[in-house]
């Protein structure tokens, strides 16, 4: 175990040293290539700013307007019908935030873990949900926006279905494993 820990600690410094060294021996202009890549990265960042602003404003409006609270109450009968603990409704803000924003979802998950505890059912569920879903809208806004894809076609639908399945799978798995 100690060998793995040491290897993990030295992996990134090794790569940061080895890759430029290897490129140098392959006669690649390392610094110029780095600067060119940084310039392209800056152009991409500037290009996606409108998409990010639009997404962040939409999230804030969704939360501040009370739509999130309304959605939670809308889910209550479904949770009751499934026989799930009413405390599970606390996971809904995380399930809604996760497709929108990774950092927002991390904040919600942190809040749930502080409120319920890391070894609680909700804490474990929040951790499992974080790992089994993706930031669908962020992916569409940033990655699709950075390469100029305007028509998302089925990407949004498939991403949201995958996130919903991640939610249900997380609830099922945490219920079965941690009961």
C-alpha cells in the first residue's frame, strides 16, 4: 500500500517532467508549443463565456424564484408512492443541481453531508449520486459551445435520462448496500 501511495504522489511531477523532456528529444519546440496551446485555451475560454453566464443566471433564477422548492413538493407524492423515506426529499436539490453545475452540486452535497453526517444514509446517497451523474447542461454549454455545435439533437434528452437513471440507481444501491 505504501508503494502505491508513493507512486501516486510522484506520478504528476514525473509526467510534468517526462513529457516536456520527451518532446525536447523528439525535436518539438516545447515552449512555443506550450504558448500556442495556452493561446488556444484562452480563445476557447473567451468563446464559452456567454454559455457559462447564461447557465449560471438560469440556475440562480431557478433557485431564487422558488421553482426548486416547488419541484421538491411536486416530487413528494412520487416518493410517498415508492415508499421512500421523506428524508430522501433532501436529495432532490442535489439531483436537480448536478446536471446544471458541478461546483453548485458539490456545495449542495457538502451541505447535506454536514447536515446529516458522512456515514448517514443521505450522506452516502449524496456521495453516490455525485459519482454516478454528470453535469449535463455544463457539458452541453461548455464542450458543445467551444466547438460550435448548435444542434444538440438527442444529447440533452439522453443526458437527462442518464442523470435520472443515476438518481434511481443511487437510491437503489445505497438502500441495498447500507439499508
